[in-house]
C-alpha cells in the first residue's frame, strides 16, 4: 500500500498552491472525441520533490523522484494535490524512474545488485525485464528502461553489450526483450553504432532515441513498430542530438540537434524550431513533450551552467515562447524569485503540464501547470 508522505511536504505544497491558483477564472476546452466541453480551472502548483518525470496520458497522475541515496519516487495527484511515496529505485546516481503508463505502471532502471530495466506496479513492486540479447553487461550495468506505452504493454530502453549499448524493447507480459535495428556506426566507422531508445508513442507505433555515427556520439534516431529504424535526416551531422519526445499517436517527434530544438513528421521531415530569442548562440534548446494533436511542443531553452534555463512552449502560430509568459497572461502569478526551468511531460490534450522550477534560493521543485489550450492561442 502507498505510504503517505511526511506532512511537511504537504505543508509546502498547499501555501504555494493557494498563492498561484485563481479562484474565479475558468475556461473550457472541447474533447475532440466526444465533442463535450471540459471545464479547466487554471492553476500552478509547486511540489517539493526535485525531479519531475512523467504524467499519465490524462494528466491525472504525475511521477516524481527525489535525488537521494534510495531514489524515493512519488505519485502526485494533479486534481486532489495529494503526494504519496510509492517506492524506491535505488541510489539516484545510478538508478532512476523514467516513465508512467495510464494505469500507474512505472518503468526505469533499478538497483538490485546490478542495474537492470524493470517495471514497478503497486501490486507487484519491481519486476526485472531481462537482457537476453547479450550475455555480458558492463560491470553492474545490464539494461535500462526509458519509457512505457500508455497500456503498459511495451517498454523501450537500452541493452548493455559488454560496454557498448543497443536500443531494446520489452513485452512486459512476458518480460522478453528484443534489440531494435542497430543504427549508425561506431567511432571507428567499422563497428555497429551504439543506440538507445528514449521515448515511445503511447500506442507504441514510433520509438525515438539516438545512435552514434562516425561524426558524433549521439544523433537523433527513430524506429518503427516492427523494429526497423533510420537516422533523422536534415540535422547537423557533427553535433550531438536525440529524439526526446514522441506524440501519443506516433505522428510527430521532438528533441534537439546541436543547440536547437526540432520537430519531425513523415511529411515535413526535420524542422528546426530554434531556441528562445533571448538565449545566446551556445545555449541549447530541447523539445521534450508534444500535446494537443501536435499543436503544442514543450521543453527547455537556455544554458544550465552560466544562466537560468527557461521552460518553453512552441506553437506554429507564435513559435517558441517562455512558458512563464503564457502563465502570466493566463492570470496566474509566479511566486517572487521562481523560474520555470523545464517541461518534461504533458497530458495528451495539453491541459496539464509537468516541469521543473527553481526558487529564489536556487532550490529545485516540480511544478504542475493546468491551463486550457486556448491559453496558448489555439
């Protein structure tokens, strides 16, 4: 059974929530499938857990992780604002939770003598996903799970092949894993490339990640549901890049290439969506999440070491904007000294956004933003 988090965490959440939630400003969005109006009350909540991770497709539940020796991870109910400690993944310097299915299954790579891909459920705890493809890992590293489909049936991630890596996919019912097509080449241009699958569509139809090439250790890569794949064309060939997010239906991908964010569709190919206008030439931008039928892309823009990165939202009409500007325009108030620094996940309809923020004392918080998509100009 879940354990209620210490009361001091709730005490920290509630005052900030009260300060950031308007009481009289409501709006409605239309559910495209049912054509019925859904009331959305704008709100901005801050939660004292360092690392936001993922949202369920409906945005009702957020997965958060503390960066500590036991890797405590939590469920945060975005409607009731309750925070529950669910379990541990192990030392956060080597282990992490990474994805959340619609029914609350968690994927990640957890510490159990070795570091292995696994799926956690409330009913069964952690269950290992085997690396049956390669006989030997790299020291303690065997495999890692990086994302999970909405139905929890498929996990994607990485298989260690001695101290090289390949992209993998697991059937969670059987625990069986298979290697996705090995893309790119090693740095010597003769051996197969190192690969990782980082993100998967909710329906499992498209998988994204990276592959090494002769020019860079990471280049954006995509795989189809049948395991075949390709390198994303039209991006800087000699700079690092990765696919970080896939739309729920697998029709769009986003990520970074060099210091710019990009989107990809089969029709358009790769499209550079740049960075925030206020950022310097060497400040990176990364697209992490896609929502609202590919109309919204969220991520981060800015230099984390010599400045303060900013969470962004991109739309075709307004291009890339600081998410904080949208928040203020929607009638919400950021506490003094708080900066929205990144977005990691969004609900399918785009009304719930999960990200990270920094306060005036440089402490890191998770945040949940609830807005109707009309607030973004859609």
